[in-house]
């Protein structure tokens, strides 16, 4: 009888401890953006609603949580910037319902098209020079590599721009 009682108490105590740990880890602050805390719970919701299942494993790791917080912050700031700069009557934004896509995604898509995609112009001379410098024989491959590098630079500059003036901390 005493063993059963101890067993029940142990099970209840274990359940309580695991619940408390789970609750505290969800309330744990990973980062902050302009004094607004970003908790594990916020990042769990972000993964479920935006990032997708392939990022679930990042939720159990400190480095993964920091990367997710970074993605969350970048998306938040890019969306804020897009809502300020993108014309609300732009065809991509207004057609979001026709494509059954979230309006936020359409604002971000329009912003990236305007600030990144439309600014990538690669001339035939650029491709020839790149092919010679990197000993590439395929013109298509050279063009893709140049465009990829340019898009990364433009995206990096855009993210840097939207992050400027904001207080971002990681814990």
C-alpha cells in the first residue's frame, strides 16, 4: 500500500515538474525587438503559422531558437516596411485573394520584387567576364550565379536597412 502511495505521489510530482518546466520554457524570452519580448511560445506559433514543420527541430535548441528569433524579427520588420512603402493598390497585393494567399505574404512578395528582383540586371558583358574569371563554360550557370550573388547582397542590404534604428537583443 505504501509503495502504491509513493508511486502515485511520484507520478503526480513528475507531472507537476514537467508541466512547470514546459510552461517556463514557453515563457522563456529568446530575444526582444524594441523592448517587446519574443518568447519560445511566440516562436512556436511562428513555426506553426509561417516557417513550417522543417523548422520544428530548431525549437529545442538554443542556437535554433536564436535563428528563429532572427527570422521572426526580420519578417516582422520587413512586413512593417512593406506596409509603409508598397502601394496598397499594386496588382500583386490586390490579387492576394484570387490566389488564396495571405495578404502579408503578398506585401512581402511585392517588396522583394521591387527591392531585390527588379534591381538585378545582368549584362552579357557581366556574364562573359564572370565566365572567364571563374572558368565556367555554361552561360546559364554563370548568369544564375551572378544573379544569386546580387540578390543576396540586395537582400542583406534591405534587411540591414529595416533593422537600423531598432533595438534588438538576444538572451
